């Protein structure tokens, strides 16, 4: 019985929330746009940090110049 009440209560609260979003869309829209902007900033920061770490890892894995075999020059 409790599960049924929780399900009905959850649907009721979901309906009220959707209705309030529709009624107050003028206030919800700037909030959602701000969340999108913050998400893009965070995503860009994470990708930037990941890219720098990949570049640093690639540089550290490169063998030193004296360990490389000499390049043959075309004649």
C-alpha cells in the first residue's frame, strides 16, 4: 500500500512541478540558460586540462634526441 501511495504522490508532485515550470517559464528560462552556460564553461575547462595532460604525457614519452637513431638523408 505504501508503494502505491508513494507512486501516486510522486506523480502528483511531478505534475505540480511541470505545471509550475509552465506557469513560471519566464523565470525558469534564464535559470536554465545559466546552467547551460556554466556547464559549457566546466566542460571546456575539463577538456582543456585533459588536453594539457595528454600533451605533457606525449612529451614525456618521447625518447631523448641522443637515444634516437640518426636519420638517413636522401642523396
